[in-house]
């Protein structure tokens, strides 16, 4: 399977960088895929990526190389993700949104506008017998809460998983869009609701991780395919002292850094694992990594744009970003077409979905009484080591639970009775669901 596609982008020097260091830069191009980087100690390292976009690169070139192949796959039913990563002020949001998603200069248009146009162009050129449905959602993760940017009253949405949808945000607003202009108008409204704040590194710094989610379904006769595309504009990664953050902004920075650290831990776990079943991937350590679980280690074709400043004054942050991208290059993706199957399979998936949601609720309940390490070990046992419990069988849950406690997790022993009570309650709910399905 192909590796995750990773590109590096060096934006032009800004006025402050020029006043500090003139026109000097910390990179020396070798070719379109590799360069020499000089750190703050004047030590040089060579980096290589799938593509390097140097100062003066066109927005259209980034779209064609990084995003267009992902869009083509999504229309065919393969999930896709496009992620921008880097320090505050490195060009992430400009690369993603451009100056504006509406009425932007053609040359300056960002990935988001180009992706929307490209998506609907492909749909227009497809077989007239194929019916397409495009739904759009937009959320941000702010202070570890998932907010619906189309409905701000939904400010603490839950992340769930089932066999049909994979990882999804439960209860999020979905807007059905029929053309590019309608989609961009909706996105513009959502962008206006994003959390931003002023820091010493950027007058309008993104204080949240913003996600644009497209769900595309195509139907031809009796066959249905669906693809999910998620574009992610991550909050800036940098040391809090460099932003001179105080008060609320300081708390935001700590939360951002914690979630980005969790993302780094997931990348490390995915790239260091010699055998997938033997290595725990800590997706649940943050809302960000949970939502990106499919994109990083599941059924998705994923592209990562590492945005950097070329100035020597930002060399430590740029070096950190480049090292992150280098690690990410070693992740193996497993994209495949998502097909809608027959009604019997659908019924089975509904039951499976309910069982998975029951497992989610149990883990969430356990998390209220155990520390993170305990929950991770339970999750590792039940999911990564292949021990799946059936909510209809209390005996299976007890057996799995005893296996975990045998690994000297004494703090979990206090929750056995409450766990069994919870499963018994969920068992009744599942039985009612199954009975309802059989009647239909």
C-alpha cells in the first residue's frame, strides 16, 4: 500500500523576519523533493518529501499535487483526508482557505475553494446515470470540546464509531449542497464562527483545530458507494513562551500543544510498530487523534502539508515540523472503496454498530473512575489483541475484565460490579433493538 503523501511548504519571508535577518533563509534547495536545512546551531540536515513547495510556489500547484488525487479517490468511494500542520504564522490557514473562500483571486485561492470546485467538476463530468449527494459539516476542536460551526448551540459533540461510518461526530449538522457556490457560502458562514485570537506570532491565530467534512454518496442502479473527505487546518504548534501567551490564550496554547503532542504520539506508535496487533495506538488521548483515527491508520487516502517559515528566527519550530512530517511518511495507508451492501448486511451492521456504541459507552464510563493508563490497557486488550466482548454476554465481559485485572491493574477491580450492571442494561437495549429489526 502507498505511504501517506507528505509535502513541505516554505512560505515567503514576512516583514518582521526580513527586519530581523534580512533576506537570509535556513534552507537550500536540492531539487523539487529535497533540501538542506540549517538549524539555529548552524548544523545542516537533509530532508526529503514527496514534494517541496518553495517560496513563490503557486497555490494551484499545491492543489494539483497534494489534493486532486485525494478528491478523485473520494468520488470513487475511497475516504480521503488533507491536513495542514505547522507553527502559528507558517501559512496553514492561508494554504487551506486563501484570503477568503468566496470571491478570492484565482491565483490566491486556497485548497478548500479548489477542492470544492474540483469535487463538483468531477461530478458534472461523470456518468449522467449516476446520482450524487454531497453533504457538508464543519467542526472545530476548541479546548478539547468539539463545536459545530454551523450550529454554535452544539458545543460539546461526541465522537463515535461504527462499522458503517467509521469514526464520526454524533449529532453534527449536515448541510446538503448541490453546487460549488452553495458549498462555499456555507463554508464562509462556518469560518466566521471559528475561534481566533491574537498572539505575538500572528494577529489572527487559529486557536482551534478546524475540520471541513464532506460526505459524497453516489448511486448507480442498485449499487451505492460513499466517500468521506476531511480537510483539517490544525492550530499552530509552538512553545507558549514564544507567543508570550497569557491568561486565556495561555490555556488555549497548553490545550493545543497537548493535542498536538497526542498526535505526535500516535504518529510515533504507527511508525514504530513492527506488528499492528502488538502495538497500542493511543487514538483516545485527544479529540483530535480520535477524529483522525481513520485518516491516519485506517481506510483513508491521506495527504499532509507541513507548513514552515524559511527564516532562521523560526528554525527550531520549522525543524520540529519537518521531523514530524518525516515520521509521518512511514505510515502505511489502506484505502479501499466503501460499498453499500444489501439489506441483510445492513441489518447486521446496525446491530454491530449498536454493540460498538455500547463498548464506547462502557469505556467512557470506566474512564470516569480510572486513570488514562488503565483505560488504554483495557482498550488495547479488547481491540488490538482481538478480545472483543459481546454486550449480550455478561460472561464474556467478565472474562475479558479478569484478563485485564490479571495484568496487575488493581485500581480496576473496584469497577467490576458497576461494569456488569452497565452491560446488563445495554444487553436489554440490544435485545429490544434486535426484536425491532426482526419485525421490519
